[in-house]
């Protein structure tokens, strides 16, 4: 009986001992694996550091050779001077990067750049640029060179408003949208009817189901596109003849800040040029700079967006013409309006921060400035006056 009791007591003891031995073997295997992985990583880091040191030495030797050869050039010659300055700037920037890499080699940091990935990125950028050119039908071969003259057509309405023709239609109708919040469009048969003293009696009134906000609306291909009042970023597509809402969309990122600091009533400014419908707005993430978005006016879908360097500060209006943004600036106290930032979406390098294009013979501020691609004119609203500006263009270089 005693033997049986001892036998039963030994069984759990032996089982626990075997289990502990099994755990010890597993721990030893894990430690061996970790040790091997560390050895492998240490070898990789050592090779990486050696490669960086070799790159640093190679570049420093090369930069000394280049600098010694550049010193022998006659930098007074105009055709050589700009190239030399460009090379020196590039070498200076690269030298700073190399010095940085040399200083961090002890931190065992290494980044491997795969040539296949770089080639793929270049191919994707080229394809995207090709797609944009096809989408925008890059047939614009002229640039705005000046604003020749102005004609004050009429003075009606308040401080804020907009007026326009439909550049997508053959008719001569004039549309007047008065105020920064309203739901009534006045439609006139032609500009002569609009200029008459009792013009409001001859206007056709079109009532919108929901009012607009701001003054950034446009009429294109028989539809009114406008920012819906009370919404953050909803754009309404309204059929003027049928008098119903045909479609709507939400413009990503828009509506949180005025697109122009001097026209705070407008959060989204819509525009039309030779390529169709655009939207302009400002985002806090871009530091208040203006963002351009191309919209398909049929499907009401975003086709592409561009972050521009054009600031919304001291801006009062803007317009698109031939794929190019033109931002109109003024002083907070009022003065002569001027175009100070031009951005071509098909040529991001073609940016003019101060082209010096002034609006002629007028003091005051614009509520809207919209381009009519059919007539190559600007339709503007300034302090209650409806104004037409004639443009002077030149061939692109």
C-alpha cells in the first residue's frame, strides 16, 4: 500500500520536471534564434555604414574636382555665369546632404533606394502629366499680357453680386445674381435690355429651391453651379430652363476658410474657361494658399486638384483663363486692383508672383471677376457696378 502511494506521488513530480525541461529547451532555441538575427542585422548595418562612408569620400573627391574646374571658367561671360551659379548651388545643397549622412553613420541608419522603384515613379509622373494634358485639351497657346480697358455697363444692386453670360450657349442672355445670399436669378434677353432703366420689369425671374452663398457661382451649358447656403462645401447644379436641381457634389477640403481674405463672404469660387468648370478654395492645411480643382460639369466629379503658391491674403478675386489661375489683389483699405500671382496647372514651373497686371482707371474693390472664354473678356462686379474688362493676350513662349 505504501509503495502505491509513493508511486502516485512520483508521477506528478516527474511530469513537472519534464515540462520544465521542455520549456528550458524552447527558451534556449529562442535565444539562439535571436542571437543569429542580431548577428545578421549587425553585419547588414556594418556594410551599410561602410557604403555610406565610401559614398561620402567619393562625393567629396568629386566635388573638389568640379570646384577646381569651375574656378578656371570665365564666370563673367553671361552664357556661362548662370550655369556656373546653378552648379555651385546644386553642389552646395548636395554637400550639406553628404555632411549630414557622414554625421549619422554612427547611428546605424541606412536607406536603400531601389532603381526599379525610382523608374516606376518617373513613369507614373509622366503618365499623369500626359493624362492631364489630354483631359484639359492643351490647346491654349496664349497668355494674359494686360488689361486694356473697362466699360461700366450698369450700376445696380449692392456691394456683393455677380453677373455673366453663358459661354457654353449661343444665346446673348445676361444673368444677374445680386447679393451674397439670395435665391432669385434675373435673366435678360440681351445686354441692351439689361442696360435699360426699367430693366427689372423685363427680366425673367428664376427662383432657386435653396439659396446660394457668396458670389462665386457660374452659369455654364444651361446650368447654374453654386455653393449652397448653410452647407460647408456642397455645390448645386441647377437646370435654369427646367428649374430643378440636376445634381450636387461635395468639394473635398473646401468651405472652412474664405477663398479670398478681402471677400470673406465667398468660401468657394467657381470658374469657367476654355477647358470647362473649375473650383477655387483655400484650406488651412495649405497655409491659406489657393487650391484649384477641375470638375467634370457633366458627372459632377473631381478630376484633379492642384495646391498653388498663390496666397489668399489680400486677395479679392480670381479667375481661370486657359488652364491658368490669375489672382487679383488689393489693399485692405481699397485701391487699384492688380494681378500678382499667376499659376499654370500644366506648367508648375511657370509661376509669376508679380506679373504687374493692373486693372485700368478704377479705384475700389471687386466682389467677383469671372472670365468669359467665348468673348475673351472679364465680367466683374465692383461696388455695385457691372463692369467688362477687355484683355490683351500674347503667344506663349
